């Protein structure tokens, strides 16, 4: 979680007709909320953002994804019903 909070994923925006990634502060009232915001950004960048751009080295993308998965796993375990469905134990 510390990596996501200290080096959050950037947000893809359009400026002057071009897609660019912009460093944007994480929203949230506490570290947990900010970590979930970072998780959402990782997901959005993975599924909707520009792919294979030069703005972010491949290793950074892998680190962001790895840390996001840790937050996801911890979050899922907070709710027994969600955890059962997520882990296929329903």
C-alpha cells in the first residue's frame, strides 16, 4: 500500500488533442480510501488507458499492478460474502 500512496498511478487526460498521463493527487480522507483510489486507477489504466507508452517503464507498471493486487486481496477479505464469491467458495 505504501508504494501506491507514495508513487500513485497517473491519470490519462486529453490536452491539446493528445492523450497524456498526468500526476494527480489521490482522493480520499485516509490512507485506505486513497489506496482504493490508486487501485481504481491501476484498473482504469490497465483496461482503458494507453498501452505500452513511453511515459512509464515496464517495471513500474508491474510494481503498480502487484501492489494493487495486494490491496485488492486485503479488501476482498474484509467481507465474507464477497470473499466467498471472489474465491469461488459460494
